[in-house]
C-alpha cells in the first residue's frame, strides 16, 4: 500500500516503545553477557558470536562486519524493507497511534491498517467460537477423540486452543455476521467462508471438523487446520492463502517451540499437527510441524533464527511413505545441508508410524534418546543406498558405488566431502582395511574427472610458513590425457567384447589393481557386461563375441542416450583390427593409463589433506599424509615412464 509520510511523534513513540532486545530476539538467539546480549550476527556468516545488543543504549553493533543501528534499522536491513513499512509494523505491535503529516491522509491510512487488524480480530473470535463448540453436546465426539484416541490432557487442549466446527453449513457465518455484526467480506478474506456458486449468501469452509488454530510467531491466530471426524476427504483441510497466512512461510507450533529451540539449540520438524502437539504434551517443547509441504527456505530460515548450531531434525514416519515424506520435506534445504550451513538430521522411529503413536507406547526419555542419536542426513542417505544390497554381488556393488558417487559429488564443503569419501570407502571395502585406500582412489576418480593439466602443488613452506623437505618434481601429463583415457578405456572394452581369450586377463588386471572405468558411459557398459557374465557363470554357457554383443544391444534398447556413446565399440574396422592384433601390449597400456588417473587423484587427495593439517597440533597425522602423497608421487613417476612409451605409441 502507498504509505504517506509519518508524523515525527509517531516515529519517536515507536523508538521509545520498541525494545531492541525484544525485536532482535525474534531473529537472533541472544545470550546475556554482562550488561549486554550477544549472538551470531544475522548480516554475515560467523561461528563465534560477535553481534552485541545493548539494552541500555537501545543499539546493536557487530564487531565482525560493523553493522550497527537501532531496532528500526535492524528490521529494515534484515528484511530489506522500507522505513515507513517497518515503523508501521512496529507501531501495530506496540500499539502506537499512527499519525501522518497531512490530516486528510490519516483516514485512508487507518482504513488500510485496519484490514489486517480486522483479520486478526475475526480469526481470534472464530478460535474462541470453535473452542466453545467443543464443550457443547455437538462437540462431544471431537472432545472424546482428543481425550481417548489422542490421549490429550485438558491443559494441552487448552494450550493449543483446539476446538470444533459444527456440522451446519452456516453456523459460523450466522454467529459472526448476524450475531456479532462482522462484515462478511472480512470473513471471506480470512478464509472462513465462501460465496455460494449459485444465488446469494455464503457457507462455512470448515464443517464438522476438529479445529486446530495455526498461529504466527507472536502467537496470533492466522489460519486453521481442520481434521475430519468422518470418512470425508481430505482428512486435513487448511485455510486458504490469505493476507495473513502463507503455507510455505508458516510452521505450526513455532510460537510454542521457539523458546525450547533456543534453550536446546535444536529444532525438531514433524509432519502432522498432532505429532507436534503430542511432543509438547510430554515436555519435548522444541517441535514444530511442516503443514504437510516440502520445507521451504523461508521456513528453514525462520527456524534457524532460534538455534546457534543450526541443528534441524526431521522426524517423519519410519515406513516407505515416511521415507518419501522425509525426502520430499527436505526440498530446498538439501543445498544448505550439502554446503554445511545446516546440521540436518533424520529420525525414523522404530515402533510407531509417527511421533504421536510412538509416545503412546514408549516414554519421552526413549524419544529423547533416539533424537540424540539421530543420524546426519548424509549418513541417512548412505544407509538408504546400501540397505537391502549385497555388496558381494557385482551388480549391487556397481549400483551402490554409482549412487554413492552421485551423492558425494553434491557435497560442496571439501572437509565434509573428504570425510564421506573415506566413510564410503570403508563401506565398499567390506571390512578389509587394506582395500580402503584403493576404494578412496576409485571414488575420487569418479567424483571429479581428471583435469587436462596438472598444476604444481603448493609448497609446504608456503602453506605453513616454515621450511620443509623438498617435494619431488611435479608430474605433467600430456595435454590430451582426457582423450587418451577415453581411448584407453574404449580399447579395453572393445578387446573384451571381440577377444574372448583376453577377458579373464582383463578382469584379473582390473581386480589386481582395483580399478574401475572412470567415464560414466564406459562404467555403464561394464556393468551390463558383468551382469551377463554373472549369468553365464551360473549356466556355464559363455557367450561368443557375436552373442555377447547381440545380448548387450538387446539390453540397451531402453537406453537410447547410453547406446549412442558406446555403439561404436560393437564394431571393428581396419584400424581397430590392427590395434587388436597387438592385444597384450594394448591391454597393458590401457590399464597403465587408468592406473595413472587413479594415482593422480589419490596424490591430490593426500596432498590436500596434508596441506590442511597443522603440523604442531597433529604431528602424526601430518607426517602420515606427507608420506602418503610422497609415496603416490613416486608411483606416478614410475608409471609415467610406462605411459610415455605405451600409451603414446600404442594408442
């Protein structure tokens, strides 16, 4: 709306009444320190609090980014809002009469401001009406449902203002419009009634439903959720979007939970209204509900205002539907989790379908223990990938590896990615610790393709400002290494397809060095080959080259994009025939090229870990990483001589 110039008296009155600690606390978790309050600055990223709020001076100041000002400026800067808009908002909150410089503008301004106030008023009155109806004879079924089915005590029913919408088509309409003389247009704007499609008049949106008020952070009713007591669909009906209510920007019970979230430094997000209510009823008061939608960035940022560690736990059903709901609810916050900007955890309850049912059978202490041990989202995803998979089977191993690589590629933070590379390597090693470094090689190679050039590593002296042992001469691969790798892998696959006498030798070489194909379309073809070979071993009917190629082509009928990248491998022209005639040498050269890529990736991995380790704080780890990357460097120099001859001359 167009806001006229505000009278200075109004501005000064707002400054006097709007306590800066009260205002800032809605957005930042503040801790008392001496006479002042401190917290994490909302204007820049930081791990240690440098944001100070002085209640005596009514000012804030950040020692990190030098942001400073009063309560009005704080809200302006944080929400990117205009001065007049913020003053009006604070004036409504602290009940300051609004005046303008021009008297003729006051009436229009008050009319515009009164719309929101009327909406708040009519929703509050409706909530009282529904609560009263719950205690009447017509609401006995709803009350019994709350007490018997949901096992809620009277104080919890009152705490959340639960009520009942009578079954009549115009019950609320008649009470508010005919008895209370409220404008029907306001009820319609509040989402409580709808105009009839034929003829005049209105009808109630909520009828014969258990009513759950939805409140804003300040505790004002802004909408309702209605649960049916019959077989009517939908089971839950929410208010439509209004001037006050936006589903994607609201979290149920946040007004009740914000104190608990701040105190426990953790927020729990459940799927349903009654899950949140049940948790609060047993004293777990840091729970909110997502209103059944994927969590939006606005909702997440709303929660994270109250937790310093940015810890968020999603607790949805433990069945397949609950798993899907968790994945759906994550929505836009996945990117924040990959970046490490939120500590996202997943809690799947073992006994009950949801938190409400679980608490009917188990104690709040049991739930709190599960909450404490809830896995991080990335760990949960890894468990979802490997569950019901037999990693001793080639097909399952390949599929799990591909999914883990896809997951690891999304992790932005290098420290986090290094940790999970090692973690996944342990899983894929199946308990054989000797295989972990090799699995690390494979994963790192697939996460990021090898670069065309190899930059000289940063010296230890530059990294830590102290003299260290000299590094070995840096390795500089040929500019065409990417194309050589693709050519080498393609040749190896072509030989396998057309030369059955070389198949076992190729498998032995790959297994001995624990190598995998680096390029995705080659890995895909190799996976299909392994599946066919596995079936042949069981039937002892080994495919001849034409049969193997024919069966592969049949399998690829549904993979148009993949077949386009590998179809040339099924044919042998004059040039290919010459290459195949030198099969043993070509196999060795191709294997050497693949091995080279693995070694380079591992070299860079250990070098990065070494450079990130403080030699004074962790001398043993520092020395271990140094020896590891140095050893890989020696291997690189040795294989480089083989590559310079074999690959360039044979390929």
